[in-house]
């Protein structure tokens, strides 16, 4: 290049003119500093969504979990009046019979309300949160990666309505065997838990290899 003041020829990397001393403003490309390069590389490999926790399932005790009790109550409601009619009960006897049936249904409804308020489950991609208690609330968390086995159980009638009990065996000290009773769509929920366990173990394994 040439000096803009005196026109003498200069090297391309010159900062001052060797003839007149004029300062040369050069617009050259500045390579990124080492810290900038490291930050760019870190951002390229950064995947914050890998550690993001999101909800997979939320549930509590289902009314279908009491299907056996409901059937007994229905049978009692139908058969007891037939038996009472055959026995020719008087008016007081009929009142007592209907009162007994009413108490049976009220008891089952109260039992269902207690079960629904007592247990609550939240499953995320990283942990299972188990909340229990009505007056005093207890919350316990089990890491999904600590799951050793996820299975479910159903009776004959429970299979008809799709409800059952899930058993989670884990290395957790507080709840090494946790039973989730009265779970609706039990087969699907157990599958979600098992897939979450496998995905979390694979994710942790990949992170360990990367380190």
C-alpha cells in the first residue's frame, strides 16, 4: 500500500509511514481472542434442553380402583330388598334396610374421597413425586434413574375397566418398593415410567462418556 500523505510505498502490515511518520489506520480482520473462541465452542455444544425437567404424567387414586366395592354395593342394593320382600318385613324393617343401604353407599363415597385426597403422583422425565396425607402433607421424590423395575398388577374385573396397581422397585432408601394403587390406564402409565427410566439412564450414560 501507499502512504495517503506522501505516497511512498509501504509494507501491508505497516502502522506508521517510514517517510513522514503518518499514522496508518488499517481495517484488518482481528482474530477472535482465545476466550471468545472457547465460549463459541462451548455454545456450539451446549444443549440446555437436555437438563430440562418436564411433566410426563399426573394422577391420583381413581374411582375405578374400588370397582370390587362398587359391585358389592350394587348387589346389596338389588338383593337385600328382594330378600326383605320374601321375608315380609314390616315398615320399620324396610326403613332400617334402606338406611343400611344408604350408609353403605355413603361409606364408599367417603372412602373414595379420602383416597383421592390422600395420594397424588407427579412423574417427570427425571423423578417421581409421591405426595400423601390429608392434614399433614408428606412429599417424597424418587429419581427416575434409580428405578430398578416397574410392573403392574390387575385382577379380572380391574382388567375390564383398565385400572390396577403399579409397583416401583428402586434403590431409594425411603421407598424401596412403592405401590401406586388405583391407577387408571395402568398399562400405559407403567409403560411411560419404564420408558422414562430407560431414557434417563441413556442420557446420563451419554453425559458420562462426554465428560
